[in-house]
């Protein structure tokens, strides 16, 4: 039972870290123009 006092706050902190990383990626434009990036990889320079 004592382990729950560690695991529950730890999982909340980890979820907040994941959400902060997702927010950072969206804010920095990582998900803009996804289709053209896939085409760019296939094109020959």
C-alpha cells in the first residue's frame, strides 16, 4: 500500500512531462506540413 504513495505522484509527474513535451513540439511547429516532409524524404536532391 505504501508504494502507491510513490507511484501515483510519479505517474502524474510523468504524464505532465509528456504533455509539456507535446505542447513544446506543437508550439515550435514540429507538426506543421507533415505531408511535404514525407515527400521530401523520397525526392532525390
